[in-house]
C-alpha cells in the first residue's frame, strides 16, 4: 500500500488505530478515554506541521536537502569551466576554472618529465582498513618505474607492487569480502612509508602490467593502523609514478 510509506499517515492514522484496537482487545471492548493526554496529541501534530512548513521550501526531507546542496555546489564548480593546457611535447594538463597564461594547474608533485612518462600524479585518501589499487600500469621492456610518495595524517602505510593477475585477484577479494586479506603471493615491492618525509623508490620489473597498492590495513605490509576505537586517521597520500626509459 503506497500510503503506508508516508510517515504522517502512519503516525496519525495507522498507529492510533492500532493502539485503539489493542486497548479494545485488552479491555474486552471497553475503551477508556483520558482527556489529560489530548494536549500531547495536539503538540505532536503541531511539531509535524511546523517542521514540515520549514523544511519543504528547502527541498523536502533531509536527503533532498543534501541533494539540493550538492547540486548547487556542483553547478557552481561546473560554471567555472576548465582549462586544457597542451604542451609542445604532447603533455596535457587539466585545471578547474581559468588557469592564467604561463601558470599550471595544481598537482601533488611538480615533475621534471624530461625523458619520462607520467603514469600518475594524484592524491588519495586511504582510511583505516582500506586499500587503493592504482593501475593496471603498463611497464615496457627495459623501463624503470619511479615512485614518489608523501603521506600526512596516519603514521604510515605500505606501498606494494604486484603483477596484474595477482592484483586483480586480490582486488576481487577486497571488494567482495568484509575482512581484508594478505596478498595472494609474494609482491615485487613491499615497503613501509612513514609520515614526515618524501619516500622515493625505483624498480625495474619485467615488462608487463602491474598494480601499485596503497595499503592501510593490518593484513598486508609491515605497518598497521592504530587499534583504538573511533581513531580513523586516514592517510592522505600524494604520489607520483613515472617511467624512465
């Protein structure tokens, strides 16, 4: 019955009818009315009416208000437009709004990309017991993979490099199970990164496709998030991944 989905219909029609039926059954058909509680009924209805008049102009219920606010923020950002910068070497940069001539959009790292291919230059927020799978990244024969990371917030996380076949099996387990698991096999790289310093590593794996995993769990790597209740210190990770021939 569609009307049963209405909170007001249930509150002022269904529930009172159930109470009356219960009282009739309990007192063998004798319904006793106590007028002292009539003001409470009137006050309950008045709250419903006043709150309804307040929230309806804002967009209805709580979720509608949140959606309206989100749409307003998104519309404001989209109205700023975006800037595309194409360099002579083929690099393409995107920036929100108007990027002044000669300037560049903000990025976690300003890279010297001479002779390098930028695979990623991003930020990621990894909460406790979460992982971020970056990839798959293609590494040609003879290429060197350069990693640069800096974290803030959490004391440390682990950086793990794994082949695509292993990474996708691990990712499937991560997205379908409530409990995190260790890597299916030994990673090519498994090192902790601690807050306060920029971490850099270069590896030269065989040609193929790989995942870089940012791990903030206790089931992989050497670090583990704090075990205190309600202490979800997320790791804000700024990372750059490049290829050097």
